[in-house]
């Protein structure tokens, strides 16, 4: 196994987790009577943590590869983990905007 391959696979797994957590939380609302769609917003911090972890691990692997003379052999895993991490962060940002708009509409609607 190439040096830094563990961090590369960690970046890939953290990126996959960041993309999967929010849809799974939303999907889980369909099967619970006490868990509403609004409660899926509690998964947003987890998405952010996993996305940042994926980017940090990918950066570590790229930095090590730049310092070494040999081929690391983990290019596709690092790139995929980085793309998935950015996608997860974009999903978290859009979920925050959706929650903000919902809160604003609830506030304006309750003032009448």
C-alpha cells in the first residue's frame, strides 16, 4: 500500500459520509411519527464535520505526494474524496438556506 493511502481512503470515506448523512436523515423522517422533516436539520453539523474532514485529509495526502519523489498511487481516491467533501458542504449550505427561509416564513406568518 502506498504511503498516505490510509488518509486517501479516509478522505474518500469522509466524503461519502458527508454526501450520505443528510439524505439518510431526510429519508428517516418518512418512518417516524415523532421525527419531522424539520428535525433532519440536526444532521447538518455532521455533514459539515465530515466534509471538512474529507478536505483536510485530501489536502494532507496531496501535500505528502508533492514532497515525495515517487508516485503515490492514490490520485483517484483523493480527488473523489475532495469532490464528495465539497459536494457535502454545498448540500449543508443549501439545507441551512432552506431552514433559514422556513424560519423566516414561520416568523412572518405568525405575526399576523
